[in-house]
């Protein structure tokens, strides 16, 4: 699950709120596209019912050019799959619009679900493994262990 903050100050306040609470057991962030993306491991799982559960929450600072323009709050949900090709075939078979996304740590199929740009992303890598790889390459900053 990923949430987007309003601006850099809101990112700092939101992150500090999680870091100072008992709900967050681990936290780190990376800088990507001129903004920060923090990954938090929560003590309790977020339950999405049939879609699964997760301990991880991403807190995203908007890109500088998007401050005041992007939706604040829910940005996207990532669903891990071992079979992106199969997911793509199913989506294509139902004539659902999608795009392919490639990042250094993973590939994804992205479906925009409304006019605000909120998304469902089917991804080929788990967030905890992506973050571990980023940290091992020295790309991230650990905030809480």
C-alpha cells in the first residue's frame, strides 16, 4: 500500500508520526525522481481481504512539479505475482487499459482505476526484497531498525 503526502513538510510530519509510534518497527527511504519514498514495516498487517495482507506501507513525497496537483492519501496498491505475463494476458483479454512499468528493482503492470490517477500495480518482486536490495547497494537510508 502506498500513500502520497501533500508536500515535503507533510512527508516529514507523516513519517515522524509513524516513526514515533509503536505501529512502525522498521523504516527506510530512498530518493527517486527528486523526491523521497519511505518504506515502513508495520507491527500489524493491513488486511485487504481476498487480495492478501501486508506489513509494508510506502509513504511517498510528491515530485516537486506535482506538489498541490497530485491526490493526497491512497496512491496505489501493489499485488505481488510470480506470473506477470499471465496477469497481462488476463488483463488484455478483458480489454482493461494498462501500462508496463520498469524500475531497477522490479517490473509491474499498472492499471489506473479512476480519474485521480490511483492505481493497482501487479509486480514481480516483493517490496521487502526491493528495499533490502536498495539498502545493500547503498541507495537507501535506514531510519528505524
